[in-house]
């Protein structure tokens, strides 16, 4: 039994990075931003509310790659609710996690505690899973549950905005009246689905811009609302300035206008606050 358990732990953790899990008490402000939860959710085929039944310490000799200041644990948990996951998962699941040690060298007691986990199926038939990230076990709260469920509804929607890989091309076309014109910025996406931004300038009016998710620019399109999946796809992954290789305007003046319009878009989108480590921010 011990040999089987050791083989499973070794296999499971060999393909996982090393970082302690997030934790939160119900009395403190939630440290996880929208982008933190989005990063976890978009990369997790399985999201579930679970309760820990057993948290078995793994001998340090059997976990030489565990980060300093952590204790590796083999978790046996009960599935309370499946938030995302085709085909479901068993009532009992198992996974490995590194938990941070306190100043006395002790890991937090998590037995009987409830969490939200973001995971992948490793051996779906018997409940052995792999966390989607080393910090993909977060304390469950009603507010977090609601936020994650809302995010998942956006992610699995048929018209969900795709992940942006890079900016394709961008150009500005001046209008017939001085001060008028239109800038179009086309994105390349991981799925190949279209995403474009249009910035309109009209004499005596404030500039407006919108995002279209179809081949034809939608006249009813609008700029995204903050803390939505479309906002996340743009605010958290677009470069802060327009890449020079993307510019295809006919003149230097038009190219400069395209740059200024792109800067306006980035400014309106605002920053993308996160608390998770940068190396786990995978789109």
C-alpha cells in the first residue's frame, strides 16, 4: 500500500509546479482578485467544492522537490458540489498539495475544512486528480462560490470571448472631415476566433471604442465592463503599447493616430490587479 501511494504521489507531483496554496479567513478581505480567479478557472476542466477527509503528511525524504517552508500532503476529500466538469467526478477524490508552514514549522490543519479546488483529471475513474496549479486549493466562502460560478458561466457560454494570443494588425483611416476617422485593431486568438477593436473619432464628440467578436464589426458592440471575461481577456493580456510590427497605416500621421487610439483603449481598460505569483498566470 505504501509503495502504491508513493508511486501515485511521485507521478502526480512530477507534472506539477511548486507553490503553497492560497488561504483565507471569512473575516478578512478576499485577497483574490477577479483575474486571480479567472486565471484558475479558465485552465481548470474540473472545479469543485470539497471537504477534506484526510490530510496525510508525506515524509520529506519522499518529497525532495517540495518548496522550502512547505509540507507536502496527500489529500483525501469528499466532493460536495461540482462547479465545472464534464462527466463529473467521484464522491471521493485524492490529490497532492504543498501547504505552507508557520513560524513554528507546522502546516495548517485542514481536515474537515471546505475548499474550492481547480483541477485536471489524472485518473478520472478512481478519483485521483491533479491540481491545475500549485495554489489551486482556495478556502470556500459563499461569496467566492458565487464569483467562481459566475465566471464559469461566462467561460462555458457559446459566445465566450476567446483568449488573445497577440495583436495581428492595426491601422487608422482618416475621415473626410479633419479630426474624424476610425482605427481598427485586429487580434490573433488561440482558437482562431475573431476579436477586433474599433475606435471612432467624430468632430466635437468624445472618442468611443468597442470590441467585436465576429468577422463583421457589430454596430451594437460596446467596450467591455470591468471584471467580466471579455475585460479580462483584454486588460490582462494586451501589451501596454501597440507593437510596431502590427502597424499597417499608410502614413506616419495615421500610424501615430493608431498608437494614440490604442493607448486610449489600454487606459480605459485599466490595470489588471492580481495577487497570484506571475509564473502561474497562464491564459
